[in-house]
């Protein structure tokens, strides 16, 4: 199964951004261990480092949504913090497309990940 990993990217400083990238990859690895094939939008950071001056944010938004549409499911990463605007938009789109939705609970202190199917998701109101 192709699973889109939805988790915040941007943050208050570079250290937090790198931590977010790590958590996205950590959750993806849990899906790999289950036999799934995750798409990790956080991996785009390398493109941003190399070519960021030449690509707009609109490129990244369009690219991630295109990959979301190809995936069978989405994993919403939950860590006790509010979901980012981007994750909310991805969640809404996944619901419109009637994708399978998972919740991936992450304990950021221990690195423990618990994955469960999210039967009745609701989109947070911002």
C-alpha cells in the first residue's frame, strides 16, 4: 500500500525543522516495517537545499498534493501539538478522495510510534 506521511515541516528554527523531517522519516519507517511503501514529502528538503531559490512554494504544494492523490492512504502524524495548515489541507483532500486514513501517534521524547486506522476522522477547525 502506498501511504502518504502528513506531518508539519516548517517550524520556529532550523533545529525544529530537522526534527520534523526526522519524525516524518521515523513514521515512514514504521510503515515500511509493516510492508507498505510510504511517500515522505519531508524528503523534498534536499531539493529545497539544492534548488530552493529556483522553486516556489506553490511547486512544493502542488507536488505533494499530486503524490497524495496517487497514494492509497494517508498517515496523519499526531504528537500533541496542533496540526499544521498544510497537514489539515492534506487531510481534507484525502477525505475528499475517500483515502484510508491512519493516525500515527509519536512520542517525541521516546521515538515510540503507534499506528491505527482512523475510522471517523474530523478536520480540526482553525
